[in-house]
C-alpha cells in the first residue's frame, strides 16, 4: 500500500472503528515535534491499514457526556458507566456498602 492509499483510507475512519496498522516508527521531521505528548517525537509511517471492524457512531460523545441529557445517558447506561466520574461513584458506593 502506498502512503497516499493509507491516507485516503484513514480519512474515512471514525474513533469507533477497530483497525490494524503496519508500518515503521520514525522520528518526526524537525519543527513538527510535540514535547507535550509522550509520543510527540515520533510518528508512524503507515505501510498497511486494515479496517477490522466498523461501528456505528455513539449516541453521544464521551467527552460531552455531561452535556447529554439524563434520559439519553440512562438509555445508554453502558456508555455512561465508562465515564470516570461514574466509575468513581460506583467505587465509593462499593466502599460504603462493604
């Protein structure tokens, strides 16, 4: 696969997709480094990109879950329980009940 093909394929990806990527880790070109990220000095030169599984979009963004209405969050409780504040609530409840 040529890099342009991988880039074209990657353009259609969403966060919910499961992918497999093969390539080479390289140092980022000078001026493109990001010292604020642990991986900010490197990038992957993709040789092959395979979509293993596509997924429907989530009913609401996990980052914006607090802004989603309570009815929507309760309807999709399995997603709501992934939020750190909900997990902390469950841990606190468990400790109080034990």
